[in-house]
C-alpha cells in the first residue's frame, strides 16, 4: 500500500531530510513513526501524500507511482488517502458537519448521500450532537475528532496522521488512538507519527524509528 525504494529528499541548504529510505507497509497495517524533532517524519508524510516530491527514488502509494504522477492526477490520488495534520486545519467559518462533508462535496457526491455518510461518521467519532457547531466553539479533542472524521469520510485506503494526539491529555489521546485502531480494523492502512513513547509501547504495533533522515529501527 505504501512502498518507498531508495528515497532521498534534499531541501535547499542543502538539508538531507530523507536518506535512502526503503519501506513497505501492507494494506490494513497499523504503523507508528517515531523519531526526534527534525528526524524527517513530516517530510516522509509529505512524500506519501504528494504534498512534495522526492528528490530521487520511488514512492508508490495506493496504486499510484508518485515519482511520476502528473499534477492533474493528484486530486484523484488524494481521494484514496486521508491526512490528519498537526494543526487540524479545520475551516473556521464552516460547521463541523460542513468541515467533515468537504471531501464528499469535492468528489461531487449527491446531497442526500453526503448527509447520510456525514451523520454516520460523526456518530462513529462521538460528535453527532456537535454537527452544527463551529470549530472554535468545541474543545481541542473534539476538533481533533472532527479532523479524523474528515480524513476518513471517503473511506481512504491509507490514513496518515502527523502527531494526532500532540496537544491532548492522556485520556483523550487514548480515545483518539482507539478510534484510529477501529479505522484500521475496517481495512484502512494507518500510519501515525508520534512523540508519545509510552503510548507506542502500550499499543504494541509495528514501529518505525527515523533519525537524521534514516530508518534506524523497524519492529516488524
Ligand atoms: N521546506 C523546507 N526547507 C528546508 N528544510 C526543511 C524544509 N522542511 C523541513 N526541512 C528540514 O528537514 C529536516 C526534517 O524536517 P521534518 O519537518 O520532516 O522533521 P520532523 O521529524 O517532522 O520534526 P518534528 O517532530 O519537529 O515535526 C529538518 O532538518 C528540517 O529543518
């Protein structure tokens, strides 16, 4: 589902953010990505989500060869993946319902189908009662669950989450991880970057460790 072969990413400077990354993550796997600040985690996620391209090497995700993808194909590729950003990126002037519905609106689904699916997913993340609220009037944990709902609404094959529990208290963090595990159990490949080593230990999932742009550990 996610395949890297000899991937390098060099930013101007030059900063060698990723060095010779070889990686294979199968359909339905749940994988943690750890590593100190600056190790290259966000860069790796940008390669997976086609927000940036590798300097060299091969990247294949959800059936797309991202080293050769044309600009026009990127929106179609994005429909196969879900991304949860560190800072949620919710639209302030849209309700929770509208934020979550966005990927389906962009895809051109019919209003009835959108309404049904959004209600289902808001129920799943425990936010049905907040559907007409605006993001700034709900808690951080609720905003995070809204971001997750938006990322899974179109049933993506791959879900990547960059520090999804970064600013949450331990109880909420556990709830979010339970939710991500349930998404994975439904067949989505889930890849989560985190600094929370205690949580990684408790969850006993495959864990990749990045350091200085290189994979220095893989518990698989
Ligand atoms: N656009 C850019 N231009 C130049 N250097 C960059 C750019 N983006 C990231 N870097 C550098 O690449 C390296 C990897 O950064 P990256 O953001 O991937 O790390 P990270 O592991 O996600 O860190 P954090 O845990 O702090 O989010 C760092 O040295 C960073 O300064």
